[in-house]
């Protein structure tokens, strides 16, 4: 499974998402997503161990 990290214009992480649809929802909600990067396998393991990536997104 592919996970994504979303960044604002200062390069700060503002969300971690499981699908591109999740990213679009956040954009529609007004989150200032400027850049999206696919997480490396070793980074995405943390998401799968701690629950859904949406656990990081307080706006959902």
C-alpha cells in the first residue's frame, strides 16, 4: 500500500494520507497542500502499525 506525506509552502508536514482521494478532500477543506511525496516503505510501516494515516489528520 502506498502512503503520502503532504507539505505546506514552508516544507512542514501537514498531513499523511493513504490515498490521493484523501489528499483531494484535504485540499477541498482548505488545507494548504503545496507538495505531496510518496512515503518510503520504511516510513509507511509506521502508519500501518499505528493505524490509519488519517489518524494524523485532525480535520477528518
